[in-house]
C-alpha cells in the first residue's frame, strides 16, 4: 500500500463532523414530519371521490417512486429555479426528501387505511362522533400502529438521503462537512470512514429508539 | 507460530521482490498517459460542438503524451474529483488547473506552475454587486475545495453576517448555473473562463464585477506525491513548453491575443 | 448462530450508510490497495453488496411467511429438508418476495444515479453536461426524469399487479 493514513488531523475534525450529524438528523426529522403529514393527506386523496384529488395522489406517488432521489433534489434546486421558484440548498433538500418520503409513505398509509375495518368507522359515527373526530381518535392511532415499521424504515432512508444535499451546495450537514474536509485535504478515506461511522450510529439510534418506542406504545 | 512468521516473511519478500517500476515507467510501458481534465471550465477545458474534449488543458495533455511518446487518454473529472481520481488510479496526471496549495502538497505531488489565473467575481446584472466588497449581504457560492472557493468562504465567514452565505458546489458548471438561475448572487471564477463566457453571448444576464483580492492563482500539474521521477519530468516538460514557444502558441489558440501570462514569481526560487 | 449474527450485522452496516459514502469508500479502498478495478466495476460491486443486504431481508421475510405447520407437515410426509425448501417454501415464499424484489430492483436502478459521484457519466451526469451547454435546466432535467420514469414505471406496475394477484383475498 502506497499510502499513509493521516488519522490525527481527521480525528481533530470530529466536533465539526458531530455538528454535521446534528444538522443531518434535523433535516431528516423535519422532512419526515412534513412527509408523514402529506402522506396522510395523499392516502385520503386516494380514497376520495374527486378525480382531481385522486389524480394528485397518483402523480405524486408515481413521480416520487419512479425517479431517483438524487434527481428529485437536483430538480428542486436547479429545475424549479428556472420557474422563478428559488429555494436555498437547505430548503431544497428538505423539499426533495419530503417529496420522496411522502410518495413512499402514502402507499404504506393507503395499505394501512385498508386494514382498518370500515365497521369501526361506522360504529363510531353512529355513536355521534364527527367525521374528523373519528379520523383522529379511531383511525389515526391504529394507522400509526400499522405503519410504524414502514415509518421507521423511511426515517432511516431519510437520514441516508440527506447525504444528497451536497449536490445542491449544502455544506453544513454530515456529508457536506465531510466532503468539504476531504476536498481541502484530499484525505478522502479518513474523513468518509468517520462519516460512515456517524451515519451508522444515526441509523442505529433511530431503529433502536423506534424499537423502545414501539414496546412502550403498542404493548397491549 | 514459527510457520506463521515464516509465511509472513515469504509474503513480505514476494511483495518487495519485483524491481520497483515507478509511474513514469508504468506510463511508458503502458503506452498511454491518462490525464484527469476538467471539462466545465472553458476555454481551458470543455467539450466542443462534437462533444469531444477540447481546450488548453486537453492540448497540454496531448503535448505531454507526445513528449513521452505515448497515447493521451482524457479522463473527465469534476474539480473536487481531480485528486481523488489520481489517488484511485483513474488518472496518472491531473492537467486540470490544480492550484498549488500547501494543504494539497501534503497529499499529492505538484509540478512547477503551468498556468496562472486571476480570480474575478461573476455575478448577475441585477444582483447589485459591483465589486468584491459588494458580496456582503448576499447568498454566494463556489466550487468545493478550490483555491478561490476556500478563500471566498473564509472571507464570507469573516463578515460574520447571517445574510452573507456560502454554498459549495461539486462542479464549476453548477456554481455558474446557480448564479444565472438566481439561487446565489455571485461566485469567484477564473478570469479566462469568465471572459470566455461573457464573449460567448450564452449568458446575457451575467457580468464580471471586478477582480478578487486574492494573490495570483498559480496552477500546476498534479500526480502522486511519491512519484519524483514523473514530477521531475513534468517540471522539465513545462519548462520546455515555454522555452519552445508552444506555451505562447497554445495561449494564443485558446485564451486570446496579447502576451501569455508570466509563470515566474519574482524574488524567489522554486 | 454466531455466524448468523455476524452476517446479519454486517449486512445491516450496508443498509445504514448512505450509498454515496459506500461508493467513495470502496473506491478509495480500491486505490489504496491497488486492486486496479475500474470505477464501473467498483460501482457494480457496491451496488451488488447493497442489493444483497436488502435482498437477504426479503428472502428471510419470505421464508418466515411460510407457516411452520405447513413445513412440518411436509417434513412428516417424508420430504427432506432440501425438498421442503424446494417444493413447499419456494412456491409460497416467492409470491411474497417477488413483488418486493421488483421494488428493490427498481430502487437499485434509481440508485445508479449516485455513481456520477465517482466519475461515471450516467444519465444524470450527462444531463448536467447538456445543461452546461444549453443553460436550460428545467427542460433537460424534465427529459432525464421522463427517461427514468419510463424505465421504472412499467416494471413498478408489473410489481403491483403481481402483488394484487398473489395477495390472499381479504
């Protein structure tokens, strides 16, 4: 091997990398919150009688699922710019990941909605609950239980997807910080190895956390 | 245990045994030199109307190949990818306007300068930026890890003002596109490319808002740090290019009329 | 058992690190160890490991979807373990796995866009270089998106169709 590792300077960058990981988590959480809300709406759209709403659902879901996430993020930043819709790197990445997550989650939610028996809704309605109340108190809690696993998976994907921000100029997330350091020093392996460890830790943190949460929430 | 040590010794010996051939030997025996060239910085490197690599750097690589008596192979790389291309053995030499920073010299071997740039401020006509100081309060960006990008970012950080921001792109084309699309208002750019762009008429909304205050950007040919044989060859090659008038010829062909820029630095040896 | 655990957590690593970083790391390992693989091979290798990491999960889920009663019934009728896998587990599990496997394949197809990072010119990278020349990002990107869509959508539809057909009536 014709290469001597320079770990010392790379390890000195550890605090910056950690901050990058915090930003990464922030972007993922933000995109997931927005993504889940939109996904619920899309799932309801798919059951609606309105052709327009059903159309919106299917266009969104198909576009999100059939084009690469990298393409989506790039399109939000550079493509929408030509339409005069200029978003900075951070919001572009959030919009891109939200778009992607909403598309995938909408399908999970749609399946989840189907699994909740229609009779429950009718029973609640006949007890005098309003339709929104039924949705919030009867349907949603069960829905979340059904889609909990897909949401956890999607959260991990959201974290991995934040790494795409680097193509639209983001410099303060984990991938951005790593790339900045590696292009200045050209010590690609050292910095990316550290980043890989941090991404792994983030993903583990989410799956383990979700496991604990699931045991707390769903034990009955 | 003994046998393990013995085995290790044999392995170590077998690795060390072949006579050491360096990169220069490898290139000559392979009959081909692979140059990492950046093709989004016209006129130094770009794709022509037939989508073929062209420009100052491409010709420079071909000259180098001719001097070595081998074929030239152009490996297209984005600016931040030049050195990784060398390290991952996708290319033998980077002929891609690599600034000779001390940070880089820790990892790669740099030749004497083969070209020198001034860095200018590229902005949109409607941005209201007229000079380098004018970038305060604007969203700006550059190419990750470049000489000008790093200095620009440091200066933006020194402004310590939340509305003055810096974004790092992974290619020169993306940074210019972001200025023209309006995601950012200004970017540092090498003078040759900025002038070429304005001349081409393809970017009616862009202007050059003066020079940056950076020292001249001396750019070098880069290869692996330990390849002294090749680095020596590159240094002599650059010297010969100037001596024989080929440098002036290429300058005239790609950059424009006038005297080619001086590659020497007054008051110090290299 | 130990081997199972080790394999499981190793594959988990590949599912928990961004593909972009895996490309960069394996690419630099390739150069550090002077393996001499082309970037194309590196890209294929990374995608193969990544796919394997997900595929293992799918196959596992498929095998687990076969009720153990069914398998025990098969074994007690005198089937060998291999016969049980081939004649009982496979036909049932494949119906569970195949739709997801199609999804995975499409996922990998889309993930190929990331190889531009290690210097391979693919669909997205060539669109970028066309954008540089034409300065028409929206148009060029829309065409690139359409190409991805046309490659992916029909296969995705096939997956959904199979899933519907094979899901037990509910």
